[in-house]
């Protein structure tokens, strides 16, 4: 599976104008190379920031940026030059790959 996003503001990458990015689905090798972009924190009685039984998601944007570049087959500098809206869309795609396996009911 791959996900393509159209950029609202094209960027230059290695002398070419990039108008869209297509992200392939990550494999284990990508996680070993870049790290895991999402940390899930389960609430406990000893954690004042997350209530018991709830979850908190902590996104590591450095890891997510490395993964975005790797999965879109562009240099990291290309991802870093994206407009804020395009960057958020790209990181959203990456985080989406690590979402729940079943939708919540």
C-alpha cells in the first residue's frame, strides 16, 4: 500500500520541482534504520499526565521526518523544506501507518 499527497506548495529537490509525494508502506528495515515514530503511553496510577485506562500518543517528529524521507524516496532536506501544511500532511501519513489495526467502535 502507498499513500500519495499533492503538495499545496511545490518544493525543489535535487534540481527538480516536487508537486507530490508518494509514501510506500514501511517495513521492519525502515524502523530499524529510523526508529519508531510513535510512543504510546498507557495511563497508570503513578502517571499524573495520563489517566488510568487512557492512552497518550507521543510523536517523535525527528524519527517521523526521517521515515517520511525514506518512504517517499527523497532526501530529508526535501521533507524539511515543505510548507507547514504539507509537512503536517506528510507526518500524518507516516503516523497513519502506525495506527490501530481495527477501527474503534
